[in-house]
C-alpha cells in the first residue's frame, strides 16, 4: 500500500478571469471530495491577487490520485480550464521532511 500523497497546485488565470476559476472549483469540489481516497481538496485565493490560487490536495495513496486524475469530471475540467487559465497549473508534490 502506498503512502498518502499531498499536492500544492499553483494556478494563475488570465487577467480578470479569476472568478471563472472560483466557479469551476465550486462545481467540482463536492464531486472530488466524495471520491474514494480524497482526504483534502481546498482552494485558496492569493491575497491581493484575484487571478492567483493555491489548491491543496491530499490523497490516501498514489493509486487514489491516479484514479482521480482519470475520472470523467477531471478530464472535462482539464479540457475546459485553458479557456480562463494563463497556462498550465504548477503541481508540487510534497514529502515529509526528515526529522533531525
């Protein structure tokens, strides 16, 4: 069994299109949060910049994340996002820092 996976995803929308990202997230979040293995799925707007967002995702395993990425709702969301995003999201996978 794999370890939990935590992602930080940086999103920038086209100027003035941040509300479209918010609306897309509001539609998607309840569906994603109901997926098996989803531990956290929260988006935050960057203070002072209505077109920048940080998405925090936690998944029970790499397998759960892979299943999430292949769901029809995520495939559809990924296809729609170039209409309002400035470019691809930057995905950062976190690992626990070793204890001293």
